[in-house]
C-alpha cells in the first residue's frame, strides 16, 4: 500500500513537472507575444550603437540555417541592411530609422521535410520578434505552409527562392488575402522552363549546324518536388509530340523524376538510363545533392550527352572543390554572375564576395533586391503601412513604368526588377528577370555562355565566353 | 532491353553489397547483445566526414591512404565508446538503449552540421582506387564499384570465417546463443559485446570507405537513409542472422534497382520499397527469412 502511494505521488510529481515545464516553456517562448525579442543595434549591421527598438525597421528572414539557400537569403539581406545603415539609414518624416535583420531556421532544405518547423519559424518571427516585413523561402512545400502566418498578420513577405507558379497565382485569385505576397527571385517555374527551352532551341540549332544534325534526343532528370512540376510540364510540352516547333517535337526520350533522398547508386542507374535512351542533351532540374552525384557519374562514364539545366549547388564557386572538378562542362542556370545585367550587378557581386568570401547564390541576390525594394517603397511613401500604402507603391514597379522612367525605381541586381501588379510576380524575360547560362570550364572557371540572343542579348552583356564541349562528345558527334 | 537488365542487375548488386556490409554489423550487435544500435547509420556518415576532414588537412597531402586507416580506427573507437559510455549502463532496458543511440545519432549529425564542411555536399573521389569503366553488353561497368562489390564479398567471407573459426568469433557466437552459459564458461560477455559493437562500427566504416569515394557525402543526415534501409534488410533477413543480412541486402538492393529501372516513375518512390518490406515482413513473417521464431 505504501509502495502504491509512493508510486502515485511520483507519477503526480512527474506529471506536474512535465505539465508545468511545458506550460512555462509555452508562455516563455511560444505564446503569441511571449518572450518578446529585444531589438537593438546588434540586429542592425552598419548602424551606430545605442539605437532603440523604435528606430529599427524589422525584417525577418526565413530559411534553412546552415544550408546554402537559407544562408544565401540571410547574407543578401544582411548586406543590403548594412549598406543602407552605413549610408545613414532611412528617414521617415524626419525621424531616422535603421534596418534590422533577424533570421529563423525553417529547416526547409531538409530532404525529410517537416513543414511545422517552417510555420514555427515564421511564428517566432511574427509573434516573438514582431517583424514588420518577411523575406526568404526556398522549398515550395514549406513556404506554402508558413506564408499563411505572414498573410494572417498582414505582413509583406517577399519570396526569394521558391519558383512554383501557384504562390503568385494566389495573389491574383484571392487578392484580399495574398496581396502581401511577392516574389523577387527566381522567375516562376513556367518561365524558367520557357527560358531553358529558348536557350536549348538555339543551342541545338547551333550544334546541329556544326555537327550535322547529331542532336536528336533530350532527357530530363529532376527532383520529384512541387517546384519542378510546372517546369517539367513546360519542357514536356516543348519537346513533346505537340511542341510549338515541329523540328523539336518528340525529342524527349527520357523523363526521370526521383526522390530527393536518392543515393549515388540510384543516380548511377539514372545516368545509365539516360545513356540507354541515347540522350544528346540532359536537362537536370535539381536543387540538392543529386547534382553532385550526376556530375560525378558524368565525369566517370563520359556519356555522350551534354548537361544543361538547373543545378542549384553548382551555382556556388565551391562546387568545383566539392566535386573535385567533376562538374567540368556542366552548363547551369544562375541568376547573376560577373556581368552587367544591371549597373548594380557587378558592384553587388564584389561587395558580396568581400563580405562573405564566396559567390552569391540566387537566394542572396533575390533577398538583396527584396530588401532594397521594400526600403525604396518606404522611402517613397514615408510610411510603414503594408496596405494600402506600401503595397500600392510597390505595384507601380511595372514593366511599362520601369522602361519609361528607370531612374524612379530601385536598381535590382538580378535584372530590371519589374513586377506584375496583379500577381506580384517578377516579370520574366530580358532585360527583367532572366537567367544566365554558365559553364564550368578548366581550372575552376565559370564562364557565361552566349545565349545566341535567345534569353539575353549577348552583345549587351560583358564577360560572355565560349562554349567548350567535352572532347568525348566531339569525338562522338564527329564520327 | 539488355542494357536495362544490366542496369538493374549491376546497380542492384552494388546497392546490395553496400547494405550487406552495413546491415551485417547492425544485425551482429542485435544478435549478440539484443542491442538495437540506432547510431549505426551515423557511423557510416561520420566515417565519410572523417575522411573528408582529413583530406582537407594539408598534413595528409600525399598521405591520402593514411586517412583511411585513421578514419577506421577512430570510428571503431567511437563504436567502443558508444558501448562503454551509453549502452552498457543502460543495456538492461532495450528502450533506453534505443533512445540513447538515437540521441547519439542526432548528436553526431549535429556535430557534423556545425563543422565547416557540414552544410554542403562533397566528393571524396581522391580515394577512388580505380578509374574508368568497361563496357559489357553495352553497359558501362564502373571499376570502382566492381572493386566495392568484390571487397564486400571478400569481407563477408572473411567475417564468416572469423565468426566460425577464430576464438573471439566463437566467443561471440557463444554469447549470442546463451549469455549466461557463456559467462559460466569463463567468457566475459560484456567485453564480447564491446568487441561486437566495435566490429560493427568498423564494418560501417569499411562500407563508407568503399562506397563513398565513388558516391558523395550528401550531408550530415545521410546516415538515416542507410540506417532505415539496413533496418529493412535485417527485418527481411531476420534480426541477428548474418546470412539473412547478406541475403536481405541483395534482395532489397535488387528490388530498389528494379523499381528504379522498370517501374514507370519508379525513381520517385523506389525508397519506399524498404519501408514496404519492413511492414509486410513484420506482418507475415516477423522473424524474417532466416530468423528463428522466438520462444515464449
């Protein structure tokens, strides 16, 4: 009996401690408004010390801490904030404000995605840190869930990493709720697919003219994730039986979606499938480790195809070292490189490298543009009101207005930053949102390829190089 | 068609050879001590990163093969420490062992994550012993992977010899059959368990050394995938059965490979196959293909 009583008391104590601890933690960290974050000059790079929370315009960045995409978003915002603060901050009605940046880990690059982590990150930014603006996002599945936190709280959020079309379609279809959502990077999946096709159309034309019509088959290999869906649909259409150009119909001979947790042995299987399908060009649509595996097997097997597509990891300069140079000859899309897309592109590139010691990823340039875009609207309107003041001002950054009066709008680094007023999506197409095709060449150099004026006007950009084909491919195509 | 069949067979063998090495150690520890070591996948991952970190160290330039020796020693020692510090004090409770090794796996993952190389994918191709490939029936057989498959078979055979013929191997078998009786015969069961965990860590390390130079380091979480598949392998083959682990590894390998090559859109869900295997086997034959029915 005594034993039973002790056991009951022990259970009650443990339960009490558990419930008490849980409630305490909830009140301290999770409850709306609980454990409020204290903003200070440490959150404002480049700002003078001693500034108060009231003098800070608060930006929250969502992304995967420790992963290149999330770190890129943070690094881009940090640099933009630092430049603005070092220049004296911004004045609203004669009061000086500084830009504060903070980040929360959404864990969205995790192959085993848990969307609640993204939601929790957004909630920490909104409820505990009281951010006034949100920037970030990478994995569509995660962003679809946590964007709602920003929309619920009527906070402007600029997506700088997820390409899926649906985000901005939401703005059009349910403007009253999603009007706070914008996308500054990348161009949407359909447009990415269109730009790949436009480039390949010219590339295949040029190669066929040089190598007597050797390019007959195209294959795609892609992560089976939301962000690739629209892109793949586009490519399937362009190279499928009902494609717009008869010469390019029925070229798609291999179509490989794969689970992102694949192993190198799986990738070897897929590369062999692409070889068996007699592909001449393979389009990867990859954001994670599959790109490295693909290029490793490519270097070993030397298959008779050229790799041209999206390989996010390959955008970084460290990819050469990471692959031990196996990425040579890969042509991949990236938002910026050392070229004059706009007057601010190269200065940004240099400043970014000086600050962080590596090349900027697309999420970095997108976030840099996003923060500057919002600050521009604040400056112009002298207001922090998300709607209607700031939203309506931002909606004036249309294609027509920017072409007519470029000096009235902020200079973006990824292209002329125009947005569709009804969807808040980045306008795609030269000279607005367009991608650069870059090839890894010998000695770890990355060279911007001529697009043969298909995606960008080659003569208008500096540092355009020359395509170099793998020697085994030249042998195959000439014999 | 012949190329597709070759593709399926070669990659199935390759996958099976890797899982055989990993699962054999996993199964051994369970068979001998009833220990379900969930940090086994982390040993595989950590060996890869140990190799990478040493390769990035100027001291090892020109001494790349020394990195393999060091990495295998370190991972074996980590296996030993896992037993001494975490498993041994808790081994009377299976649940506690599962939880503590689960925690260790997370700890190792986070340690790698905060390292300078932890956030990117890496190749350790400098350790490839063989370059190039040979065409067989129109299919490129990669030399490095042939080396892996041959070495995997050799290690499995040597391991079987070791278990059956050596004094330590016989002690391991004795402890796995009846721990108390082995103790009465003068065998220090605790020490045997220590050696077993160290051997299993070494096998995971060997798998990493043989496979990863031809593959890649996919990030600190990569160990979980290998752990899950090893789990499927030992469930299929029978917990604690070494023959079962090897057979199970190749069955899982060929099934994944078949799904990748022949099933429409198979690559999207090929890695569901091991999970399906776990569920189906647990429902229809919980003891696995080669496992013994537990006496109650």
